């Protein structure tokens, strides 16, 4: 019996600065690289897309000189296939949710500006949700879910258990006055059942086919729960 290849789409920010300031930001690299290899090492086909397509900005604080990064980042930086995907990422408005089993949103502060304002993203993720696909996000990535609707037009985060970068972690990062809003507060306002663990410790939550994690340290757990959700839905 032939096995069907699992396909996961990772969507990252195209925002290279914090708002209109010159303060650099982008994707937090290990939130991309850890899930990327958690998926690809299981023979999952992974596409990488961004809001605008093309070169993806990387938060400079998440990339150290070669040899000083987390293992997945080191591996990614010398992986020509992976690097090609972030240099010429797909543009989301050219993609269909039907092609994928799951969509995964890595974080990084850049997400706080362009994910919530992207109508193509909201449309793509709403379509994916209504088709029963897995939606997953980590750290600031859940900000991409705030405009996603179910088939009745209700916010998908309403009454769902989930996590994301917490208010106390944003304060610790010194960026609580810089981001356009606090993600934890916004999710609560939308009716999410927000859950958190200790600051900068692993905390991930699965609620059906919604999987979310609190911080960069949760990236591996979110990836594992995503694969479990995909497997459960295929039964």
C-alpha cells in the first residue's frame, strides 16, 4: 500500500524592522529551524513561505557567528536546500491550503506587524481550518491566528486552549512598549483560553487540530504535537 507524503507549509514574517523604527527584527531563527528538521527528518515535505515572498529577514539576535548557534541553526546555515528556501520563499497569496496537511507559523517579533494585517494570510489559514487542516504556531507566531475564522465566522481561537509569548516574557525582553499590542492580552480578548508555563520554559498546547507554544524553547514540542495531530486526523 502506497503511503501519502505529508506536506507542511511554514509561513514566516517578511517584516525586517519593528514598525517604522530602524530596530531590526524578522523570524526568530530556531523557531524556524527546529520544526523544519523535526518535520523533514520524518520525511515530511516542507515548503517555506512568507507574507511578501522572497528573502526572509532573520532577527540578528537569533543568529550568532557560526559554531555558536543551537544545533538546528548550525545545520540549517550549512544546508543549501534550506537556505535556498529562505532566500526565495514562496508568496502566500499564490498558495492553496488544500495542498498541505498542516500550516506552521514560527515567531519572531516581525510577526507582530505583518501577520495580523495580512488578508491573504487570514484567508489562507481560515480556508485551512475549515478544511480540517492542522494549524500550529509558536511564540509570536500565534498572532497570525487572530483574524482566522471558522465556517460560522467566529474566531478560531475563541474557547480554545492555546499558548503564545506571554506578557511577562515580553516585559523581560524589554519590548512590551514597542510591540503594537501584547499578544497574550489580544488572545484573551478574542476569547482564547490562554495557558502559560514559566517564562522561557517549554509549554505547548494542543486543542484538536490547533497546536500552539509559548516561546522559542517550545519549538520542538509544538513540532511534535503538530505531527501527532496530522497523524490523528489521517486515521
